[in-house]
């Protein structure tokens, strides 16, 4: 059962996102109790490849959504809806 949703809006911050995802993976909290929702706001730096590779190897329920660049507020709102 998901108790916590971590919403991550991102735009062309692949390196920082990689650090965040690694940190979330190393949490001692039960991985079955939280999910990661990533909203890619039209990145062009390889973010999509990074996230898809993370999803393949991770045991954390991770959802990825990509939208046209609409700004951080739009990305946060989409994350909350999902």
C-alpha cells in the first residue's frame, strides 16, 4: 500500500535528478510504501532515458510522465493529478 508519493517535476536537470533517485533508492523506508512520480517538463538532456533505466532496475513504484515545456507549476499540478 502506497503511503507516500514523492512528486518530482524536472526540466533539464538530469544529473541532479540522478542524485535524487539514488538517494530515494537508498532510503531505509519500505520501498513498497512509497512511490515516485516524475514529471518531465519537456527536457532535452536525456532525462527520459535516465528515468526509463531507473524504472527497469528499481524496486520502487515509479511513474514517468512527459509533457511539453509548460513551466514548473504545470508540472507540479500534473504530478499531483497522477
